[in-house]
């Protein structure tokens, strides 16, 4: 039962390495939403993440003979740094297996804390398999990042601190979920001590493993997970964490990449700190709750769970923020291809600010323009669409079209007349040398590449858009080859953004 965690949490003696982080009011956001919004600053831990709590508590519970063997973990980031610091504090030898795609800044951070780093595989699963092999080969003790009672209890101290720091009325707490260690520990404590407080788990839409598990009433492994919020990009909720969460959470909220980017900006504006994407997931869920449920003068708390992000990701985050706040509409608009039509379109927009405008001549009759427009809110965007349609424009809303936002906006005008058999796929490639070569070798020159767009976003995985000339009779063979690559991919041939701006 979740109650069994209360004593474990109260007994956790983690504060010789972890710190009691502040619970800060978000004044600007509270004013904007008409509710009291509180942010638990786990980004202020020595490793810039809550993970130090669970990792160190696990080390403290190990018998001396197990500590003497040394510990090992598979992690691409925050758990690795937490375990490395905790092990250094106790004089325990630590080995961390990290995917080869792990950004160098995180590899260096782990090494600087005295741990041995083993780089293996492109994915977390491959790194975890290697870690299990090393357990057998070297006799090391495996420390799981979330699915372990001592780790869960260590993370639960966040909930203990939060309730102590806010003894007054609290309506709801919003907790980010990846594998579920933080959420399970916090939810177990909060529901035991203050059962009237609502507890909501928050997940990215593209990695909603808890939501799927609760709907199925059993753990389910997702076939694909999005990697933007890499700290919570988990394909299957933990076994022990699911056992606790199914009894303690009041609901699950899923959030989009754009909503997470907007929450990163909110945290920056209130604290002048930059959260990593996973660190802002909880706040994105809190905002969505207010927008969908309404209400005012509520006391709502969430956690900034980490701040380990790559600096070069900020460009991408900034690009997506306005859409996440519902303050930008991205549209494909068809206008007449004649002198004065652009001027008339701008007049029909009135005083609305244009944030992006892309076009290239395609034919003599109609022009398709890719345009970004400033809007006040989602309702304003819908009113804008209605007004343009009433004005005689053909409009397609691309605001939620991932391919349009990742690739098309950088490619508008790249038509190739005469291509009758073009297909278009979107991929996520591991961000490492040789990934593109592997892709091209797999195709083995069978099909001509007609389009290729890639842009570095500072993540472990790159986003790539590829077009190829493939006769209909050979498309099943293409899919079979692509599945052998084990790169996540999506067929975008019927995407309206492609039809408007790239198709011949």
C-alpha cells in the first residue's frame, strides 16, 4: 500500500548532499491566471535536479558489502549526475552507462563528479542492457532511476517539504511523470497527510505511458516516444511506481511540446532561471488545468524538476513558445497570383502583427503563402480563421502541424515540377556521427532522394524530413527497409503542409 512509504520518506536522511529547495510564488503567472501558483525549485539542487534525492537515499540503504562492490546505472542525464554525486559523498565507486547520443555537457558533468562513464548504444534501452551486462561481469549493484522503493522514498521528500512549506489550504499539486518515481513518492505522501489535496500527474502527449496504463488498467509499452522532454521520455511506467500511482493520482494531464516551451518561458519570466523541458512539464499541466477547468483564487503547486538543458536548444524552444501560449497562428492561405493581392491580404488582417511570411512563385493562378500571425488566445485564432474564410480566402490551420513547424517553414518555395512518385517521411535520427550514412546505406541507392531537411536543435535526436521518388509498387518494400533502421518515422506524404508548399 502507498501508506508503507510514509515512514521511508520521513526516515530519508538525504540532506548532507540534497538541499531543502524553496517553494516560491510565481507572481507574474499568478496575476495572469487569477490563481496562486507556487513553484517548488528542484532546479536549485546541487545537480540541478531532484534526482539526487532518490539516488542518494538508495545508496544510504545499501549494506556495506554492497556499497563495496560499486554501483552502476543507465542514464542520459539527471539520475547519472545524482548517483555520481551521492557515490562520491560516500566513497562508493560509480559507473554510469550513457547512450552515445548523450550531449557532451552531460557526459562531462558525470565524469567531473568522479564516476566512470561507459558510452554504449543509441538509445536508453541499449545503454540499460549494457549496464545489466556489467552487473554480471563486474558484480556491481544496479541503481534504478525510478522503479525502486528507496529511490521513490527519496523523491517523496519533495512532497514532505512542500506540505511543510505550505501548511495552509492547497487545492492541487501537478507532478511531472516519466518513469514515475517523483510522482509516486510525492503522491503517496500528499494523499496520506492531506488527502483533500488533488494530485495530478502530467506527461508529454508523445510519451504518455501512465495515461495509457491507467486506461488499460495495466502497464503498456509505447511503440514510440517523443524525445523533446527527454527527462520524461519513458516508454513504460515503472512496475512499483504504477502500483502506487493507480491508487493516489486524481488524473493525468497530457501537454504538447509547444505548451512545454511556453512553460519554460513562464518559469524564466518569474525566476530568471531556464528549466529543461522535462522540468517545465508540471507547470504546463497546471496551466492547462486552469484553462480547461476554470476557477480562480486557488492554491496550485508544481515542481520545476530540473534545469539540465543544452544552450543550443534554446533557439528551438524560443521558436515554439508563442504557439504554446496560443499567441501565434501558423496558416497556409491561398491568395490570387496577381499584383496587389498581398497588399489586400495585409489590409484584411487589419492591425494584427505578422510574425512570419514565406512564399515562392508556383504557378500563374494561385499563390500559397505560409504565414504566422499574432493572436491573443485560442479563441482569437478561431475568430481569425472564420474572418479570413468569410473574406473569400482558402485557409488551412497548421498551428498544430508538427511537420509544418519543424521543417516546412524553412523550405517554403522548394517545389520540383515533374515529380510524380514522390513520398515524404519525417524521421528522428540519433544525433551522432554515422547516423545519416546508415540511413543512406540502408536505401542502397534504390530510390532517388528528392528532398532533405535537417536542423540541429541541440537534442540527442535530430529531426529530418526526407523525400524520395518511389513508384507505388515499391512503397511497401520501402516501409520494410525503413522499419529495419529502427529510427522512429512518420509518413507525411498526405500532410497538407507538404501539398501546399512542396508537392509538384
